[in-house]
C-alpha cells in the first residue's frame, strides 16, 4: 500500500540514527537494489503500483531475518522505489513543498532553500559515481547529453523543475547539479499582493497595460522572481488570443490562454549538430501568426530578434532579463544586441525605445523577500540615451521582526504613451 508519510520522514530517521546504523541501512538498500534488479522482468513493463508491490514484498522478506522498525521498513521501501523510478535520495526533497531549490556541490555536499533561506542537508550520495549515475539518468530522460567534452547542460524534469548540471573538469569540486522547483500552481497576482510583492494599485495598473497590449520587460537579479511574476502577468492576457512562448528550458505555466504554443531550444548532439537556438525559434514564431510572443529570458544575441518582433506588429509581448535596475537593464540590452548584430549604438537604442513600453524591476531584499521595486515607462531618446520615466518606486518604511516594511508608491509621473490604452477602448482607465 502506498505510504502517505511526510517527505521528510526519511531524513528524520537518518538524522536520529548513529553513523553505524546509517551505514547498515545504506548497505541494506544497495543489497536490495541488486536483488530487485535481478528480479525485474525486462520484457514486462511494470506500473508504479506493481513495482512498489514488488519492492514491499522483497523488503518484508528481508526483514524476516533482519530486525528493522516499521519506520525503517518505510524508509527502505521509499528509498528503493525512488532509486528506480525517481531521483534516489533527492526524491523526498522534490516531494517537499517547502523546498524551492536543491543545490548539489558534490556528492557529499547538498544544500536546499526553504522560505528564502539556504541550509545544508544532513544527507549524501554514497559516492561521486552514484551522483554521476543519477545525473546521466536525468539528462537521458530529457534527451540531453552531458560529458567531459560537453560538461554544461540545462534541462527540465517531467514536473517542470529546471535542472542545471556542470561536470568536471569545469566543476573543480565534483559534479554539480542545481534543481529549481516550481509550484504545481503558479502564484497568481492576488497571492503576490497578499505576500507584499506588489501593491493592488500597481497590479491593477499593470493588468490594464497587459490587456491594452503594452510590451513589458521584466528585469531582476537571480532568484528575484522574474518567471513567477511573468506567469502572474500572463493571467491578464485575453483568452481569445494566440500566444507563442520561447524558452531555453520550459518554465512558464500560462494557463489562461488555450491557444498556446510552447517552444524550447535544443542543444547540439554529440556530433555538434542539431542545435536550435533561441534566435531561430523567435524567427520561426513569427510565421505562427501569434498575437503575442513571450520570451522566457534573453541572455544574448536573440535580444535583437525579440526587439524586432515587438516592433513588427506583435504588441503585448513579454520577456525577462538579468539586471540590477531598470536603468541597468537598458545597458545590458545594448550589450546583448551588440553580441548578435553589428549595429550602431544609436540604432540599438532606437530599437529598444520603440519596442519596449514598460520595464518592471524586481529585487530580492535583505529579508529575502521578493518585491517589485520599480515600474518605469520608456518615453523615447534624450541626449542619445534611452529615457526612463519612473512611475512607481519601492519606498522602505522601516523593519519589523526582521521583515522590511514598505511598498510601491506613485512617483507623480504620469503614463505618457497612452495611445495603446485608447486603441483598446480603455482611455478612461488611465492610472
């Protein structure tokens, strides 16, 4: 019978055991794995339920001659099942809803993030080889390849979690794997308002801009919540439109639009062929008759294709990028465009100014909370520079019990590009 125990049960058992007992448990797991593997009928594909029943039967047989508690038997069943059908000892962490990121620096050095705080987990793989076996199993399951000649790979698991892997000799300490988990249900804007990430007034303002087909760019640092916020904004896209999403590793969870095409880049194979970069996908998307294009994140030369798509009738498009501020994002976009096209800087700035209407910047504050800290409008070119008009700015009001208190405040600057609102019949909804 399938257990409903909490995902952290296995860790609680391991942590309360002595080193000798943990060693004996691991030795038992390895012995049972070999025995179960020998019993598998390779010609008969077993369902998860059948396979779990086989494991339970073998564990109970073993325990007739080996004294184990009920909790330890449960651990054996779970670990054995996850070893064959899951992510081995990482599976309880994957099942733990409080864990948002799993960071493996080496086989015996595993950290996790819970509620924005990182801590080391008291678990380890048996050896570096066991970690490498798991890594190969993960990449094989998503049709990717990682080895010494191609030691870096981005992939995603079946549940949508993003996986980044770096192997030696690039990773000096040993095989490195980072797993970023995503909730089963993406956070809606109402939840972000409740968490204090944005004010209701600012959220309502952005919802009108999305419906009126303003091109919006979301900037922020690593882990600032850009993808989460992009998912929340996408809920305001009218359901009768056609959307094409383009990502390196699919993370977006757009559920409000039924007419949706999701595209994902592909790495080159072992022969160096078959690569499909983001630039090619952006160009292909233009032939799919999309109303809007959503580019998960721009990092390089594909930014020029994104800007040109926004400038050629695909209003309402959304994208994200890494930067420390809205102003810094403009400079980063210039650099990214230059890496993919030999264009004069004034031409690039003109492209940015005409393509992007609004920049939303997110930050991770010292209390580890994720907040919208700027909402800016791009109003044109002034003295050769892209001109930003800050409409909302985060104002800190103090600190209470370790949490930063504050919120977005209107700056007094008014939206200047109002013609899209007027075209959408929303001129009376100006903020």
